[in-house]
C-alpha cells in the first residue's frame, strides 16, 4: 500500500470516528436525541450569524411524533453511512486502493447518504425540520461533489451530526 493511500484511509477513519461520536448522544425519556457537545473546531465551521432553522415552539402531537421519527431516522442514516465509510476505508487499506479509488468510493457513499437524508426531509411535517434536514442533505451532496472528499469529511461532515442533535427535535 502506498503511503498516500494509507494516509487517506486513516483520515477517513478518523473523521468517521469523530462523526459517530457526535451522533451517539444519550436520549431523554421521550426518545429525542440530546445535543452532543461541540468542539471549537466544529463551531468554527458554522458562522455565528446564520439563519438556521429551529424547531417550532409548540408543535402538535402529530407533528412532534413525525419530527421525532424523522430525526431518529436521519441519525440512524448518518450512523449507518459513517459505518459504511469506515468499513470501505478499512477495506481500501487491505486492498491497496489508490487515493483516487478511495475518493471515488467516498463520493459514492456520500451521494447515497445525501439521497437517503433527502428522503427523510421530504417526510418531515414541520417545515423548519424539513429545511434543517434538507440542508444537511445539501451539505452532504457538497461533500460528494468535492474535489477533496476526505478533507471535506474531516472539516464539514463532522459538524453535521452535532447540529442535527441540537436542532432536530420536536
């Protein structure tokens, strides 16, 4: 294996580990994910004066149930996608794939994940939750189209789960 391939795979694995840690917060009794702690690096990637969607003040019981379902599904998708990225990175190391092959595989995984997250956004009854989840899908799409997806994974992707954990709830 070339040193560049090993480095690329190691960076992808490190990003996935950080990402997975951000997704696995404790749940409250209602089953809604709690906000995961964010690092200064993660908050530095999000401008302070953004107009991020926030959940409705008092959603109806049906909307709240739908929001909880959508948010839980998105969290599960990101965890599953992260595990796939980690497994593919480990396999790339064993198979001695070139950096270009590793990046192509990562782009494909990210594109699939963005499609899955976008489908969950379409399910959301709350327009603010729909916008939040659609924005996450858009950001993941950007990673799939990035010229340096491993760098994108380490810089931008790791900020998505903490934001969803913080803002995606009824």
